[in-house]
C-alpha cells in the first residue's frame, strides 16, 4: 500500500469514528454533514452542500468526458434494543470498530471519500463526483434526488453499501401498498353483515400464492408479503373494514406500475401505493465497469435489499466494505481491515479505467 493510500485510509477511519459519535438519524444529519465538509476542506477540496447532502467534483472536470458518481449515505436508523456497547461510542476492539452506522453505510461513505481524494487532482479520462447524501434509510425527498439536477449528467454510479466488496449488478425494487377491504357491520351472534376481515383473508390468500411469471436469474421472482393487518372494534361486531400492508419486492422484468395494475385486477379492495418510484435497478454484465471489477477477481450478484440505486436513473453497481447482515443490528461493527481493503479495491477499480 502506498504512503498516500495509507494516510487516506487512516484519515477515513478517523472520520468514521467522528461520524459514529455524531447522531445522524434520517432528516437529522446536519452534524455529520458538517464533518464531511470539514474532511474535504482538510484535503483542500471545495465542498458543496444542499440540505444535509455534501458533494465535490474532481479538479480537472471536463464536460466532454463521461462522469462517474461515487455515492453513499451518512444517515442511520435509530438504535434498537439489545446493544451491549454504546451505539455512539466508536469503540475499537482489535480490528473491530463498533457503532451505529459503522457498517451501514459509514465505512462505504468514508472509503469513497478517501478514493475521491486520491483521484481529485489527477488527470483521468472521466470526471468524478463524490456525493455523500442524506435520508437514504427513508428514501426521503431531501436525499440524493434533491441534488441530482445539480450534479449534471451521470454516466455510471458506484453506490457504497456493505456488500463484502462483492458487486451487486442488480437490485430489487420496492413498493408498499396500503389496502382496505370493506364490508358491512352486523351482530356476530346472527348471520348479519359482510365480514371485511374474511374479504381481506381472501385477498391475502391470492397475494400469498400468486406468482408473476418472469423470474430474474439474478433477483429471483417478484415477492409479495403481507406485513401488517388490523380490523374490528369489539368482539361481537362484524368488522366493516380491514386494513393491511403489502411489501412488494420487484425484479427488473416488471415496473412497479405493472405490478400495481396486476394486484388491482385481482384484489377487490381499495389499494393505495405509498410510492411507485423505487424501481428495480442495475447494470449490464457487459458494461466496462463490471468487466473491470470481474477482472479484479470480484464476484457479481443480485441484491434483495434496497438502496439509493433505486433513485438513480443512470447505470449503477453497488459495492462496499462490510456485510449486509450486520446492518440495523445490535452491536453493529466494521472491521478496520475492511475499510483499508475497500479503499484499495475502489482505487484499483478506477485506476486506468476508461468508459
């Protein structure tokens, strides 16, 4: 490892410790945004900021060249029960750095920042933009989508998430449906009313068993899961309304709008999507960036979990230090060696790369 990469890796780890020690729940990321600005300023790089999104553009930007976006997020979920270490303590035990957001996605964010610093003033065949953004955990309007118009045309993006530095070349989309099955009230002791709960159960049976015909070789089938249900006001009244929630994970063969139309055609209820914009996303296996990571010995796969890939309309791949299984869990951690290795891999990927 060169002296410069070693120093950048040390700086990245120092930044990550500070980020962990600064709570940054979604929509409350002002403190960590300031730390990212300070990191870039320390490396003599002008930072731009809108809301809690921070980005920088490579020194030798040329509008004639293609642009690569490096993107990760600095917001976190709230810590759940079961932590045995301080979530904001940034404790280091051996090779492990513990803390909320250490794995998801602080390690990827600081690794991409270090990589951007390495290439910032180099003359390359591509432009580089590094954007560390807010509200990823809630797919919020104040996150990456709010600054995309200011970033200009993006040709390809690397989204930093914990993948063990494997390369997610496809990602499932998400659509959440609020469903209301309606009936008519009556006394439970008599054969009265039209039980909305029974209507809902018929709908749920269809949702549980229906299979969309096209199955992705990378992402598998479309998956529909009922995750919440509520009905009734008291034991002796036939309910006239039953509400339930459906979580739908889509593959690249169907748009969210197509899925919604199919559900509405088979489920006689009031169906309201919370949004339809979180589409399945990915990149062709023949893309030059994918070919480069494969040449570096990295494996490709399809990811079942959602990220800001869903909000980017350019080609993207997802790749970063850490493991997805550690995300949103008590005693979340990242290995310091994973950060150092991740920075080396990102730099190797972009060295002598041409779109």
